[in-house]
C-alpha cells in the first residue's frame, strides 16, 4: 500500500481509517486534530475510511479465492 490518490502515506491512511471506523466521522476528524495535529475534514475521513475498507475487502476476497483453489 503506497500513497493514495491524495498523496496520503500508508501510515496516515491507517490512522484516519482507524479513527473513522470507531465513531462518527466528525468525531474522528476532531480526535485526529486533537491528538495528532492532523487537520482533516469529516468528508476526507469518510473518503479515506471507505477507500481503505474497500481495499481490505478486495484483498480478503482475493485471499479467499486463493484458499479455495
């Protein structure tokens, strides 16, 4: 996993998607700003979280296909 289309590093993608997966995106945005000095909108938290989730689901499906082959 490299930089995404917005040039976010894998570490930033992981932090944002983790914060976005445990609560409302607005709260995740506030939390990232407070603890990590990461200024990111609620909308971007949602985008990154969904993108990472979709990528993980594709990887899971590919792995499942490989396990049944």
